[in-house]
């Protein structure tokens, strides 16, 4: 992973936006009438689709494929699953879904960067 500010900011921004929109889409789609397991499965697929679309259409060109795809897919999938399961139990506002998505996106980005630095340190 490149350590220049442009790429660090791009990785972080892409994770936040992917997770934000995945959470927002799931809060709009899932209602309390859905069973939790079905909501989680549909949300996972929706989160991965949103991550794929955003990665390929927007971020891949500017920040690199692997640096965006791996954390973006994890962020989108986790944010969508968490918000989807919450939405199946209670009404989730758009603001809450976006905040949860941003939080999960930031956590995944930090964890991926930490794991990468540990792996590259051991390899050196």
C-alpha cells in the first residue's frame, strides 16, 4: 500500500463512502417486517454490489485495485449487514445508518492498514 497522503486519504475516503452508501441503501430497503436472517443475507449481497460498483466506477482508477477492493468490499458488506439486521429489528433513520456506515468504514480501513504494516514488517 502506498504511503503517500493522496493514497491514504483516498483509501480512507473510499471506505467511508462505500460503507455510508451501503448502510443507507439497507436502511431504505429493509423494514421491521423482514426476518433477520433474510435481511442479513440480502444486506450482505447489496453491500458487496455497492462496493463493487463504487470501486470499479469511481475509485479504482485513481487509487489502485487491491488497495480499494479488499477494504471496500469488507466495509460495504459489514456496514450493510449491521444496518440491515438493525433495520429488521427497529426503524433505523438515514442519519443513524450513515453514521454506522462511516464508523465501520473507518474501523475496517484502520484494521486493513494495521494488518498490512504487520505483514510487510514480518516479510522484510
